[in-house]
C-alpha cells in the first residue's frame, strides 16, 4: 500500500460515524440502493441495514451497490429483528412518513445515535415500521409533488445529520470504529489482491505495520504463495 493510499483510507476512517445509520425497508431498485449507499459513504456512515422483499431481491440488492467496499450492508429476515438490533446499539429510530404527527426532518437531534428508516419506493414506510419508530418526519415540499425519490430523501436527511454533527465537533478526525474493523478495511482497501486470496483460501488477515505494510508470519506467506499457484493453475 502506498503512503498516499494509507493516508486516504485513514482519513476516511477517522470521519466515520458508527452511531448514524440508515435502515432500508424493502427498497428494491438497484439504482436507489447504489445511490443511498454512496451517500452513506460520503457523509461517513459505516453501516446500512436492510430488509428485502424476497430472497432474490435480497441477493441482488446487497450486491448492486458499488460503494459497498466501504460501507457494510446488514440484511435481516424481519423488520422487528432489524429494529431490535438498532435499539440494542442505543439508537433512536426515525421514520420518514407523511402524517399529522410527523415533524420537519431538521428538528430531529441527529447528534444522538440515530437510525433513519426509509421506505419502499411504491408503498413507503409500513405501518409496522411506523409503530416501531420513535418519531416520524417529513421533508417540507411546496410544489405539486408530495414525496421525493427515496435516494434523494435519504441524501437530504443524511446531510442534515452531517451538518449537525459537524457543528457539534463529531467529525473531529478521531477514529470511532473498533480496531478490528479499521484493520479489516485497511487491509481490504490497501491490499485487495491479498484480501481476495485470503477469502478464497479462508486465511485470516495478517496485521499491518504503521506504514500499512503486511506484517505476517512465514507460514502465512507460504499459504499465500500456495494459494497464488492454485489460482494460476
């Protein structure tokens, strides 16, 4: 890994916000999924959560996002399982919905650990999701349309969350991710060929030194050389 690559990945990791996330309730269209995950990466969100309409949608959806190399996408079998997992992380749950109880999305305090539920393209948020949320929010609109594309709405809310968090000093350049996660991302981002070989042969990722170079045992290098030969054949 070059010094420039190490510095770029480290800079990104130091801006990650592990207590800010988006939960996608059966969002289906690949371009929407890709756009939302791309925006999540852009504002420093490290994890996105989702439920899928069916198994086929789940598989296509979870592999359609080009930014997924940098953002973890967690899939759940049910909405209840997803919300329970988010609440276990101490997150408030916000749902986007047009209703009499909804407040302007900018009135929410996003400096708190927050999960934002975004609904499916055609039907929006489900009644079950609304019942599980702490608060529903709206994006004020003065035109003839009543709603925005789900990826556009996600971007507006995430950038408002980023604005609030910047003002509160939460993008202070101090890495908040667990050490094992930072090491994983550094290895996969800085040594993609070796990461691929490790996955193919089920080898553990080796440690990296302070310059981002691989600091592995002779046994690991031997296993990698063997893996390279088998791939070449």
